[in-house]
């Protein structure tokens, strides 16, 4: 069929030079070289992956699952209720002291007449 003799190769090179031109030919050769390098690397990687798969299937180890960690238990309701009661007492004390302060300032003006009109 195709016998790669010297005249055939020369004719092929002339045709390629005419098609691509002298400026594009080095870039095309570089791109072709990079593609070949990537192709060889991927083929080699597939072989390594296949070997890794075979090695992993022969050395499979079973790792037992870790038991779930229990959640920390909330404090007993009585402790929470005691905190709520203490906060409620503090709130009542603050409200009483605020009410006493308002009454004290209001009692100083108790002897004067109220001149406000509504």
C-alpha cells in the first residue's frame, strides 16, 4: 500500500509546509509534542490506577465504625427551675426599687398643685 520511501516523504513534507506555512509549523510541532506527552502520561496513569486497584482489593482491611458519641445531658429541671426562680426574684427586686425611686420623687412634689391640663 503505502511504502514510505524518500520521494514520498519529501513530497509529504512539502505539502505540509505549503498547508501550514513556515510560521505555524514550529507551533504545530510543539502542540503535537505536548499532546503526545499528555497522552503517554494518561496511559501510564491508567496502568498505575489499575495496579492500585488490584493492590487495594487484595489488601482490603475492615475498619469497624466508631460508635456515635452521646450528647451531653442537659442539667436537671430542678437546677434550671432554681435559676429561673432566682432571676425572677432579681427582676421583682429591681422593679420594686425602680417603683420606690419613682414614688420618692413624686412624693416631694405632693404638696404642690397639679397644673397639667388634659
